[in-house]
């Protein structure tokens, strides 16, 4: 029986004073609904990662291995030696608080441990105790604390309440990247076999079959063929993309969400139509059939292993360069880590658009171009015939996906494309877009249904800004360039602003694209009438 | 006592006190942020609370409330608290506090019939508001469960569509050589 307070007792229980307990004393809430389900043992074993028997974060005793303290200490030490950035981030924070109110999870929950400064402090306090002289001698006076099983629980809770979006790092005067701190925290937890299934299952599937869901090559091809049938029905044009074709100029890699999850599938149709229209010499791969890389949310080693498939396939097929689809974290991996992890890429050339001659010098090292840049360049050079009125029923706004905006500065290209393929575009308020964009609330592997409440409150700042442009301008379509966004934003909108739907920008490109020899369009790529009047 | 004059003169103070009682249900370290950050896009929780409470106050002091207006004002704040870490009772308990605020402020003047009448109106309005809030809360939770089910169902449906085409990691130990 739950103790139910009478209203008066409840009001009298409100405490307006600052708590006397320090933050370390506040216990972590790991009741059901507040944590992601842990990974299945088979997925860890398949990846040769430290595995453990089935467990639940709700268990009182997590049955950590006997030498867990040593594992964490050694793991921490190794990473401090390996990553200069981690050592610097542990030492230089002056607790100015500039980041404190910038995290969408803090803004939505009010939980102080979701302030980036405090999230980092979860790790930093242990660092002080184990690796600094002041911490060893002065203990809690120097902000140090001893590692205990309760700290492990706290790490598990709060490092899986961070979507590694890096909004906080934009405001940090020292440039401390809390996402990297979360990544280190997750790596350390992983050493004890503490991972979540929504990340590790896709990782295992990706490693074995090539993509998150475990779609086998023939099924991958079947899905693409299915889209081509739909395109033919809508446009009258039959497309026959090639798979695993040696000697193609370009290898196209996109997140597998575009192949199996609506509304990403319509974006996939948009890519296929665009490539057909411009006569691009490209091929798809059933081996490197995943742009996403959940290794980024696991550990650098796992990220490297999954990412290796892209260059391996590019080399095997002998392509000149790689074109990448609309994805978020995929681009953090590509833009910031890929060349270092799996380069050098001397078997490819700096990407040059065969249509415009534009050389993408920004991708000269990775040899991989984001499709938003590629399409923006085509439009800029008048290579596409577009009829934006086909998107007239949509009043569109753009959600800057965290990684393309903050990890690679892709801010204007998607807007340029949108402004050319639709007539009604409205940006959200300045402090919620571009490099200050708010996360969807479900990034970094948190897009799982068991924590739907957390996702809703984490996504509130984004939804709140969408609601503003919906109320002010009648916006009914939220465009984005990320597959996780296309999966996470529909439920977020459904809860906060149900009148707004979600799309990738190349779905709108596909709608507007006037293809040579096409029949008169009566529907959009979703088989819905082009204008509201016809509905 | 002229109750209308009292309400006009003290409106801001009363609303602020009511808001403070809501904000106090959040962790102490966040109270300052929720209260003081004015930008509605930087602080959607605080601005939602402020907006809803102002509109609800305008209704609760009426002799006869407009249920549609109460519903519209109540939805954003309850929708918010329905996904924050509150028990159902705690999520909507803030509504009661206005009764106590008025009792505390006006209790000594109860012999004044107009005051007694006003307090009765407020209390019956609060009762009605609670029922409206309960309905909204229920719908919000139902929506959350639907979203959860839909996500699970969608992935299941896709799997069924691709029956025999999906290849999950099998339940066996592949051994180190398989990697």
C-alpha cells in the first residue's frame, strides 16, 4: 500500500530551503521506467566484449565482478593516458556554470545531476580521488569521492541520460566536451558488462550482418526494389540502382533507418530519384549497408570496428569517393574520427561533383560528402528542375540535428535546399537552432520505448520551439537530416505538438524534383494528394 | 471588504505565491533557474508554469469558471508534469494550494459574507479544476503508453513483414575464431 499524503500534509512537506545533503548523498532512482534495459549477453559475447549474466538495473545488488574496482581504476588510467582531452577536461573545469542550464535533460527535468557540470563531476570526483594528490590527501574537501557500487549505479543512470548532443560544449568557455566525458563513462561501464540493449543489439547486428536491424543482403535489395516500384507508380520512371558494383564512381551509404523505417523510407526514395535524375554513376552496398554507428555510443574500439566497413567496401569496389545520406551521429564519426581511425584513404580521390565540377575540399581527407552539401551544390548550379509548389501543403521548419550542426557545421546547406524545394519555410527561434540547436531527446542510443517519459521531457525544449512556429506560422512539417530524428521526433511531436509531422529534406526534394519523362504527379512520395484540397 | 479590489491589488502577489508552490516541487537547485530564466525557449518548464498559472488564476477567482478556458490553461502544465518524475497525486497537487493561499490571506475576515461566499466559490472551482486536471493527466499517460506500444508494435510489424528475411544474432557462443 502506498502512503498517500493528505493535501495539507503534502503542502507542509514542501521544503523551500537548500538541502543540507551534498549532491553525492542523493540516491539514484532506478525504478522501472527510469532506465534503459540492459543488453543481452549474446550481443556482448558476439562482439567479444566483457559479458555478464542477465541483470536488471532495478536489482539492489548488481553482482559486479570481484575485481570491479581494479577494472575501473585500470580502465580510467588507460584512458587518461591515451586521451589528452580527457585529462584536460578532468582538470580544467572551473565550475562557472555556463553549461548548467543548457542541457535539454536538465531543462526538462530540473534534476541537478543533468547539469553538464554535475554530470562530468560524477566522473571527475572519482578522478580526483584516484589520480590527484590533493584528492588523495584532502578527500571530499578537494571534491574527491571514493568509488562505490552506488557510484556505478549513478554513472549508469546519468551517462544514459545524456544524448551526447554537445550543446553544453558550445557554451563552455574552455570548450569542455561533455559528450566525450559521457563516452568515457560509458566505456568504463562497458568494461563491467554494463551496457544497454538498444545500443548493443544494433552494434552486434551491424557487426555481423552489416546494419542495425540485421537485414540480410537479399532483403536489403528487396526493400530498395520495393521503393523503386513505388517511385515508378508515382512518377512513371523506372529506376534500377546497382548493388556492390565494382568501378562505380561513387559509393552511397545511408543509415539503414532510411531503408526500413518510415518516414525515412520516403527520404530514401528522394535520394534514388535525385541520383536517377542527374545520372550519377553510383552503387549501393549490401556489406556497408549502414551509415549509423552505435559503436560511437559504446566505445572507440567498437566504433572503429563498425566504421571500418565503409573504407573496406570503397576500396573493394574501387570507387572514387563516398556520398553519405541524411544521418546525425554517422557524421560525427565520419567527420571527426573516420580518417584517424581507419585512414589513410590514398586509394580514393578528393570528392568532385561530376555534375558541377565542385571539389569538396572540406572532405578531401575523409573522401566522404554529405548529401545536403551535394544537393545544395547541384541547386546552386541550376542542375535540378524543381517545382516547390508540390510541397505547398507543407509549412516547414528545420530541426538542426545535433551532430551535423555542431560536429561538422552543416547549417546553411539544408536550409538552402529547403528554401528551393518548398515555398513556406520558417525557422525556429535563434537560441534553439543552428549551433544552439536542441536535441530530439533520444540521441546516443536513448531512442528506446521503455524510457518514453524521459524522452518526452528531454525533447521538451525542441518541441516547445516547434510549437512556437506552429502557433505563429501554422508550421505542420518538421524537416531534419538525421535517421534517429526521423524515428524520435514523430512520437515527440505526437505528445507535444500533434499537428506536426516529420520528414527528411530529400523527401521534399523528391516531391519537388521535375524528372525528365515523368508522368503528371498527383501524389507526393507518401501517396497522399499534392494539395490539401484534393484530400 | 471589496473582494474585487482586493483581487486586483493583490493579483500579482497571489499568482507569484501560487507559482512558487509549483516550482518548489522541483529539486531545490533548479528552483532558481525555473523562476528566473525569462526566455521561454531557454526555460520551457518555467514559462509553461507561469503562463498556465496566470490563466488558471483568472478562472479560479470567477463565480462561474469557463471549463473550456480551464482545460486550455490546464493542458500545458499537466502535460508537462505527467512526464516528469511525479506521482499522479503530486503532479496535480499544485491546484489545491490556491485554497490554502486564500484561506491564509482572507481567513480572518470570514464573518464577512462576501468573503465567505468568495472562498466557497474558489473551493468549488478548485474541485472542478482537479477533475479537469485528472482527465488531462489520464489522457497524457494513455498517450505515453500508446507511444510505447506503437514503437514496439511498429518494429514487430516490420519484422513480420520481412519474415524469414531478418537474421538475428543466434543464441550460441561463436567462439573467438568466428570474429
